[in-house]
C-alpha cells in the first residue's frame, strides 16, 4: 500500500461533480457504475445495457471493481456533462428521452442511438421520418381474434395522418388517424410483448385502441419517434406561436394509471364485474380485456369545483356480490360510480390519481369533452 494512491476512492468522489450525480442515460440519481471507455456515470440498469455494447463501452462498478490512475483521469476529464455535449448535441426536439421509469426497449435504443449509431452528434443528420413520410409493416393485433398480423402503416408528416392497410396493395386505408388525436404508449407488460406499442385515437367520440409491435426494437422506437415528429410538426403548423415546450407536452403521453378494479351498475343489487381500467388524463375507460379495441364504458373525471368527488367507500353489503372489499366512490354531476380494489394500497393509489386530476382546473377543450360525455349519458 505504501505511497499508493487509492484510485477506487478517488473515482467515487467524482459522482459529486455536476452532471455526474445522475445516470448519463436515464437521469436516475446516485449512479453506481461507470463506463471506463465512454467516461460516463451510470445506474445499474443502464450499465446492463452498456454491457451489451462491449465493443464501445466497458462498464465497471464504482464500489466493487478496481480503478487505476489512467481510468480515473479519463473519467475526471470526461464525465456526464461532456458526454452529453457530444452525444446529445443534436437530439431533435420531438425525440423522446427515456427516464428510469420507462420500459427496457426505449432505454436500450436510446443508449444504442447515442453511442453506437452516434445519431445525435453534431455532424449527424439523422431523421426518424425522412422526406416527411414513413412506410412500413407492423404486426397488429386483430380486433376480434387477437391474432397479430402484418399490416402496412403509412405515417405522413405533411398530412398529419397515420393510416393502415389490411392488404399491401389496398387503395383505401382501413383507418385514417389524425396525428393530433392519437397517443402512442409502450405497453410491454400488458401486451406481453417487449416491443409492444399501444396507439389510441378517438373515433366517433369513443377511444379506439390499436396494439402493434415490431420484432426489431430499433424499428419500433423509430416508429414511436416518427409519430412524435409528425405530431410535433403538425402542431407547430397549427399553432405557429406556440413554443417547443408548449407543443412537446401535448405529444404522446403516458396513461396516469391502469389496472383492475370491480365495477357495478347504477342500480342497487347490480352485480360487480372485474374490469381493466385505464385513466388517460380525464378519461377513465374500462375494458373487459386489457387488449380490447373499444372500452365498454368511459367516465369523465372533471374538476372538483364542478361537482366531482372521489372518496374511499365502505361498500355496504347492499351493493351486491363484490369480491374485492376496498371501495371507491366517484361522484360526478350525473351519477355516482362505485368501484372496488383488491387491496388498500391499490385503493390509495387510484384515489391519489383521481384526486390529483380533480384538483386541476379544466381547459376549454376539457369542457368540450365533458359536454360530449354528458350528452351521451
Ligand atoms: C443484451 O442482449 C441480449 C441479446 O440480444 C438480450 O437478450 C438482453 O436483454 C440484453 N441485455 C440488456 C440488459 O439489454
Ligand atoms: C432498475 O430496474 C428495476 C426494474 O425495472 C427498478 O425496480 C429499479 O428501480 C431500477 N433501478 C434504477 C437505479 O433505475
Ligand atoms: C392524446 O393526447 C392528447 C394530448 O395530450 C389529448 O388531447 C388527446 O385527447 C389524447 N388522445 C386520446 C385518444 O386519448
Ligand atoms: C361526437 O360529438 C360531437 C359533439 O358533441 C357531435 O357533434 C358528433 O355528432 C358526435 N359524433 C358521433 C359519431 O357520435
Ligand atoms: C355475481 O357476480 C357474477 C359475475 O361477477 C354474476 O354473474 C352473478 O349474477 C352475480 N350474482 C348476483 C346475485 O348478483
Ligand atoms: Zn440509467
């Protein structure tokens, strides 16, 4: 030991430097790994993805591995901030940057795009949707039989539409979706498909779900970002004075919460049925099967000052035969809805999101949607 510097200890002190306090790729706090060849600090999950890029990234633990002087100096002179300036110099504004909460394929492709394909370095002119159009095949889940079949999709930046065709040579699309009315969300768990993407859009005032995937992770993430690109350009044309930031929050977004609850009908004694619920902003939809194309019903979750309430409910026995006992009652100006959850923890989690949504004042657009719901009921 005599006279020898402790480089392991020195390396650990580098994570307090600006930029190094969070993972270089997913921004999760307190990185415990680093790439000795790229000079970045990483969380354990991203370090696993880097390990698969062994030709360009050598990952080592900050706590368990040995570091030498040369590696210390490299990390010290590089680090997350410098890497970001280099590898993220040219990330298009619409491009989705995953966080630690995102699914594996998004994180993996972000890391591959950054370091392996160097897609976002200054000299790169990569584009997810070249000449304003993206054409390709995706496997789409059949509405009635649940079978995944190849379908041709065409995304157009210029028209702001996504179309799909049941036959490669068909003239008329099976569906024509305006990009400003659709949302795309990765759903690997629900679809039991690592590259599974859910696309939702509103058709005849009702939400329609499409479930698609591509066997190649790179290709499905390209579709996802191409959709965001088309949405971004469409919105910029429609609202020329809007800032990038204002447009970006309107692009594809995550559902606030999904999961099973039981629900009962409006009459006392109506039986309880287990349903899959999806809360998309103010739209609470319920499905018989999580992968159904259409919701069996939708409930609008409005603003508390307009008469919307959410509370824990004891579920009196008169409510029929629920198997789950943790009740929630949602009050709307028209009706009270009773749901039951499997556990106290699930109930808390649903109540939290309902109350959060209800605490937010509505936009003019929200009032328009509310009016459509109330006319329907
Ligand atoms: C590494 O690559 C293999 C083979 O492609 C894959 O199965 C695995 O999930 C990858 N691991 C990570 C952490 O990305
Ligand atoms: C790594 O992934 C697991 C499983 O998805 C997650 O529970 C954990 O929080 C992640 N860790 C970090 C540091 O992001
Ligand atoms: C998709 O998101 C946008 C903006 O966040 C929203 O206005 C729209 O209603 C959503 N579309 C669907 C089908 O839920
Ligand atoms: C959708 O709602 C709008 C506004 O209330 C209404 O004018 C239109 O007829 C509805 N469309 C369908 C197919 O129900
Ligand atoms: C109890 O619930 C089941 C379905 O969940 C239903 O088929 C049955 O009719 C219900 N029974 C009563 C007495 O409500
Ligand atoms: Zn990370």
